[in-house]
């Protein structure tokens, strides 16, 4: 889950088909669901999604 962008333990985790996250980690929860559903085209797509929704960085 974009481990190069995080410090500390993850807010959202997945174990097989169970996804859980802290209450304020709705973005992490959504990203993990997206990974479970295989919606990202590639690693760059995943990183862009994390940058946009978690760090509020505009897409180029």
C-alpha cells in the first residue's frame, strides 16, 4: 500500500478477503478495497490514487 509514502503502522490492512481500518482511515480502507478488487491498472495508478486522495496532490 504505497509503503514508501507512510511512516508508522498502516491505518488500513487486509488479510485475505477481510479489510479493516481505523475509523478516520477511510481513504486507506478504500485503497485496500480497490486492491482487493484489482481495480488499479498498475503500481503507478495505485501511487497516483494514494497521492490524490491521501495527500491531496493534484494529478499531472
